[in-house]
């Protein structure tokens, strides 16, 4: 199957080959070294500020989102949650569950957040945003958001689960206190690990806050991370894959080249569908994915035909968007030739009036 | 390296081969079918009572332990925690963190729990036990514990992380409300997934209890599991490995044959060290591991020599037992020939006065 979903995605051959052996025992200096390098490379790729740390949780991106809400925020905070789709909604649910005072800023599906929407919220203390709202494919105006947070001394927590390595992201420039991502998005490893980078401001808060959950404790992860270890048995194989992938990315020119590679794959696809009855949903699409509304046919049927007749996975949407939106991912080991296979399939479907 | 630790362990070749490809997209009927079969096979291997369910968390065993404490127990419970080592201690810490009323029954390291120690605790409502306390290698007298719980209407939660498939475990016979295990122990898959089987009594409690944590919510996992899905992106590859492994175990005669295979590996090892200055620590050792106290030399140095000179990993202990206890695992893809390699190494070390 050709996989154009937004995760798990196709992995490069050398990352895959790491997985094809038994997981090694990990309470060893060798594994510690790997983990310390993982931390260093992740922070480097993010251009994290001096004094930052990173931890690796054996959990999905949601686990990392919840961990940040539990460990970084406190009851004194007044939190802004940007909600422009199902992942923004998840941040709101997490604030509700953990009894944080929060204000939701709702964005219409696929519509850009404006400075005006943040007016009146200057007295808040933290802001949670899914830099790329993966459900609509929209990339938020992070410069504006970051500026707003800087001006008002607001702590910025960035879910970059599907944006890291796909869209421009400089942790220092953004002045982000925390950035989180997952192993199975543009990092193109198997799913099971989420990564959290923490600037000194977040580290201080984690240290001051009371423990809420042992398994998702950032404090514990940070303490163990000093010696390159995790508090509990991690998904060892995936951590080894991440190490290989980080090395590859750095040796190929770092974040910028990887973003450029993915953006070209996205561009080629978007160019290729120009004459097809597919409308790009978001105002400002992320490089990671193109969310599309089919103008003539239902999304579900298109997803089905691609899968069953062409051996191609694209991503359906859930809930009330299930039949009106489908998503084509550009992350993972996708080549121009793969793109061409998908575009040819879509053209053929169009000619036979099934698109 | 030959891996004799207690996890991650060596995987059989056909389980490993499942991991050597990109993770497939998982919001599909095919993956749902795999997961429904995983649930069915897990419950079958445990002989879980009618009406039981099982969920698969992308988390370590500790994640599953915490999930059970958070989701099954309530503030009204009076909990007994059997604490005979670092994993019993962890259950106590979890009860403390989540403000459950609990009584700790301390067992000396490697010593069996007796009925007398439970006297006076008949008014309690739940009991948490690590069936095999992996730090000391002791297998608790589960018949006695189960009998005590049955007589007094006490809910029994069994951490079988390192006991499942290694030691006799019949969920119906034990009348256990929950049994949990991990992917990287006798299941011999890569680490990253923990499994929780839930009898109707536990299901009712989960349904009645308020949500504490989104990521470790058993309620959410159960609801999604009905259609063979997980609430969040799981460690897809490991779930596919588990499926393969369950199929293999069932086709080779089920739990009994697997336990018998592991117990023979353990027996052969224990027989082989009879004349060496190594004392077996626990009164009643699990088949999964043999914890040993070296009588002449320090444990750390023995672990180091085996690793560096023989390419063999055995498991060091942590904390104050680091130099007095080492552990040799018998789970995973260990053959009699592998055992012989380890025994030859130990004999050679003994002859050269390094054991």
C-alpha cells in the first residue's frame, strides 16, 4: 500500500531496518548515550533556547498534550486554548478534565486565527495551540501568536505533532516554553513515542508543580533523562529509530532541508490537482497535509476507491466531516513518483466520473 | 548479544519480521479485525470469565498499573498493597499519589507472603499484587491470596507483567477483576504496549468512576475497543507483533505449553548452577527469572564480565541490591543452547575465580 495518511507514515528504509531486530536491553551506558544524543539532536533541530531539555514519552501525541497540561500549567493559570478543529478541541477537553481555568478561542474549520480574536485576552497566562491543526490542515499564524504571547508575558505551549520537520518552527524565535511532537509524523518512525522539548520557563514550572500522574510525569522523565534513561521501560526500538532518523536529517542539512523536501512534495501534489474537482480546505495549509473537499463526490467513497482499487491510503476525516473532507499527507518517505501514482489515480477517477 | 534480562527480551524470528516494515495506517477495518482478535486471544489465554474485556495501552507496565489504580479503585476503597520489592512499592506509591486509602503488607525481599500477614485486613475492599515480584523473582502464593479475596469479597487486581505466559494464571479460577501485562516480557514482542484484561466487576467500576486522566482512561479504551480501535494512535507495529505471537502460542497448544516451555528453560538453568557459588534468592521462584546472590564476588562485576567478555546480558538489580543481586531471565526466545552458553561462561568464570 502507498500511504498518504498523516500517520503512521512510510518510513525510510534505514529507519525501518532498525526495527527488524529484537529490542536490546536498555539499562546500559550504550542506550543512555543514544538517548542523550536523541535529546541533543531534537533540541538542535528545534533551535531550542539555551538550558532547554527534552523528554521522550512512550505515549501518543495526546499523552504528551495531557502531560504538558498536567505538569506545566497550574491552578493559578488563565489559559487560552485555540480551537479550530478536533485537536484544539482536545486541548480544551484536557483543560476541563484537569480543572484549569481556560478561555476557548474558536476558529472556523480551516480559517486562520486573527489578532482580533485574541483581543481582551491579554491578562491570560498561558496559550495552548496546535500549530498545525491536523484535522483541517491549517497552519496557524505562529508569528502573530508568538508576538501576542511575548507582548503579554504569556507562556506559549506549541503542539507541533504534525508540524515538526514539515513547517518552519524555531523554538527560540517563537519563545515557546514547550514544543511537542510524535514519532509517526514527519519524523517517519513507527508510532509509540512522543517528544517534548522544554524551555527553562517550563522546566521551572514542572519543578514547582505537584505530581498528578506518575506515568506522564515530566519531572520524573527529566530526572531520569539526565543519565539518558527513562523512568519506565520505553518503546526502545522506536527510540533507536528516532536516533537513526535524527542523524540522517542532520547529515542531510537539518530542519531546513527536510522542510524544503516535504514542501516540494506538497507543492507538486497541489499543482497536480489544480484541474480536479477538489477544493483545498484551509486558508494557509501546512506542508504536512492537504485537506480537500471533493466538489462532486463524497469523500468516503473516494477514500474507499483509492484504497481498494489503487492500493493507496489517504486519510478520511471523522465526525460530521467524514463525507465532506479527506486529507492527503505529504510527510514520511513519499517520493515524486509516489505523488504521480496518486495523481494518476485521481485523474483516472475524474475521467471515469468517480471524482 | 544473548539477552537473559527480564525485558525487553529476545523475540522469535516471525514476531520480529512483523516489525521490519512501515507501520500501516490503522483506522481501517483490517486493523480493527486484528485488534478484536487480539482482545479475544488475550482473554482466551487468560481464561478470563464470561463478559470480560481487554484493552491495549501504548504505555509501559507502570502505565497499566496506574491506569488500574485510577480507573478501577475509588475513594471509598480500602486497598491492601502487597509490597515485597520495587514493584510492590510502586503500587503503594500510586495509591499515595491518587489518594487511595491503603494498607501496605510488607514482605521481606524474596520471602513468601503468608495468610497470617493478611489477618485483620478482612474489611478491606481491594487488593493489589504483583503476582511475580520481578525485583526478587518471587512468585506469590496466588491460590492463598485468591482464596482470601474470595472469602472476604475483596476485589483482586493482579499485575502479571512478568508472570503472564511464564507462570500458571487462570483469571477465572483466581476470580481476578483485572490482570495486566506487557508486550516485552514472556509475550516476547518489542516494548511499548501494556495489556489489561478486565472482568465484569472491574468494568462496572470503570463505568461508575469519574475520569482522572484522558490518556490512561480505561473507559475510553473500552468504548473504542468495541470497534477494534484505540482512542489515540497506538504503537501499531507492536500490536501487530502481539497478534502474530498470540496466534503462534495458540497454535502451539496455548498457555500451558508456553509455560511448560519456559519452566523447562528455567529448570535447566537452575540445575546447571547447582554447584556454582550462586544462591537463589526467592523462596518460590517464578519461571520467568532466577534472582541470584553471588556468594564470593559482587553482582555488578559479574554482570559486567558477562556483558563485555561473553556478549551476554543478565539483569542487574537497582538500589541497595545492586551489588548483591543479579537476575537471569528465562522468558523470550531462549533455547537450551543459549542456556548452555551462559552456563559455560559462568563455569569458566568460576574456574578463573571471577565468580
